[in-house]
């Protein structure tokens, strides 16, 4: 099939076994708790089937040659990376926020690189397994989620390694290997049992597949924690502790913006059987594999932060669009301070997108054939977006005014006794009708005053890794000693010539090489 449809996706959701836990009850996937997330997924499928967006939303599979949804594609060129960034930006514009399929895309691309490298170094056969899984995902246009962030337990430095935690289950790990069980195809097979939990697991309650990756580097003693795999989202033992997020329900003023939302999950792996064919990393059986846990964690974060240069650009552009519109509705659009504030937002959007573009242009091809973007530029773009997100919301609140937090209820604008008065006194710029003004202020209410958008602010800072992690990544790749030679030359140090400084492309492979040295 290659490029799937929303209807086929919904039919799969209807067939899945209930394993979502909401307010203490086990529920299925078809209730109101998932409707906002379903709406976002519908836009993803519809755009992939729209000829107007086919150039960025679809791609040719390197496995089969078939046309597929780009969300299941492995980047085969610099152009693929650029198109993924463009796709992310455009879909985010349509949904008014996160497109949500980026996590699965980035997890697939990370495993494609790391499974191959691991096989070449250790003699495993993870890449062959992964390609079979990838072909299955592509053929059915499955929505995948990446479960990477472990709950982590105590942050005290004395518990530095995963296996040193007072409770060993604070990081997802294998507790038993060489176990007999039943595979995804319903046939008997060998596998492992895993236990643990992943948090900050967006959209897990309405995906087809959950891909579990390690969250950091693992060392000696952490063999069971070096594990990566993929399972159907309703697999036995998987328990999804849900937190639905959505905008206010509208009775009269339904609009695209107030339909979007998601459903977060604390995803618990309660002694879950993982079939061998779905294991893409297993340090329990092969200690040489352990060092690839952190490499995979970094590779996912890297691809995900590149996706963020499309996503967070779109978020800034949405806020800039809303700021420009609400300023016009308030009849202050031409004021110099308004233009300056909107320029701040646009400047961030352009720089973040440019960082993603530049990182794609500096991408290099890895041994498996994948193209991997420059890590410093990717992290620089994501870091800038994270630093500015609250400032952008502040600007939007300033230009909107307090009305968004004190509007009468929507029904008051339509009730016979109060409608005329409410519509009279909401008017500002006469170029906009009362209903248009009302719609804009309701959008601002959704954007600035509801719990879902509060969560989106936090996601803007921490999604894909906090600014601190981006800082650590950037500074671990940047050669300051070489950079200092410029200053030494300018200061007149004896024997120091001005270097021809051109920073080399940075990738997670450099961090893997350093980690290998520490483990010897």
C-alpha cells in the first residue's frame, strides 16, 4: 500500500485491545480521550495523499522502490533531509502545533544507522531484522512512537549507572533471556522479558507500534539495559497511563486550531515478552553490544532535533501569524513596538529553520547508506528555539491583552438575550466583523489560557532534549583547542599562524568513539 489512509488507520485502532489507563480505568482507543490526537493523525494522512504535498510528504522506499509516506522513510540523501524538514513544517502549520509522527520517523532512522554499525562491529544481525520490520511499517504506513525517556529514579550522582539504582526497574531492562513465547505473527518463538517504564511518551495511546530505545550510554554492569525493540502498542504487558491534552470544546466556533491535541503516556512494560525478531539491540546476550545503547540514544536525539528545526520553526511561525492577526484585530498592527516584537519571533523561526537546512547541507552518508545531518547545527537550532519559546508566548500575550483570559462564555455570544450586546462590545478594528474578532480571541484563549498550551510551552523547552542537553552535545563536538588558535594568532603568540579554520561535520559517531575508549 505504501501511503495509507486515515480510514485504514482508524480501523486498526478499533481492532486494538484496551490497554490505556485513564482515571484508574482500562479503556479502549475510540473514546473522546484520543479524538484530538486522531484529528492530528488525519491531517498527516490526508496531506500525504494530497498531490499538492506529494513532493515533501511522500518518498521512494530504498527497500522496495514503492512510493511511501515520508514518515516511514529512511533518509537516502541531503534532499531527503530537507524534504523531511519541509514536511514537518507544513504539517505543523496545518495542525497548529506538533505533527506527532516525527518521533517514529526519527526512531526508524536512528535504528537504521546504528543496527548496521553494530552488526559490522559485533557480528550481530540486527540490521536484517530491522529492515524486515521497516518494510512492514512502510507497506502498511504504520504510525510509530519512540519510547526513549526512562523514568530514571534517583538523580543522585552516586547512582551514575543504570544498574546502580536502588530499584533496578528505573531504567527499562531485560530481566530474562532465551524465553519461549508467541511472536507478532502468532507463532512460537524465542525472545526476552523486559521490565521498566518510559515517560514523556507523546501519542503512545493512538499509535500502531511502540519503539523502545535506550535513553543514555550504558557501561559495564548495564548489559540488560542496552536494549531496543518494537512492539504493537496493545501488546500483552504494555500499560499506557494516559494524560489527554486538548483545547476547549467549542459549540459554535469550531476551528482547526481548537481541534488539535495529544495524549501523553507513562508507558509501563510490565514483564513484557519481546520476540527475537523484534529485538534490535540486546546487550544481555552480547556484552559487545552495550556500547551501542548510548550511540542509539544519541542518534535518535540527533534526528529528532533535526525534525525540531522544522517543527519549532512552524510553532514560531504560527505564533507570529497569531500575533500579527491579533495586533490587527486590536488595530495596533502598524505600531513600531508591535512590528519589533513580531520581528523577534520571525527572526527566531528563520534562524532555527536555517540551522536545520545548513545541517542537512553538511550531512554525511553513513555506512548503511543513510544520510545524517550535522550535529552542532541541529542542536544549535533546537537550543535557540527552546530558549525563546516562553518569550514568544509572552509577546503574544502582550499583543492580545487581558481579554483572552476574561472572555464571557461562548454561549453568551449566541444566546438571544445577550448576543447583540456581546458582539457589540467585542468590536475593535472595524475591518473585522464581530464574529471574526470573537474567533480570534477564542483562539487566543486556547493558545494562552488552557492547560494543553501550558504543556506545549514545557514541550517547547524540553521536547527532544532540554537546552542543557543540546549545550552538552554541542560542546562535546566542538573543538575549542583548534578554535583558540585564532585568538592565539591575534594575540601574537610566538610561532602561531592563523589557521584555516573550517569546522568538520559533527555526528554522534565521535561520541561513540570516545565512549569506547573509556570502556577499555
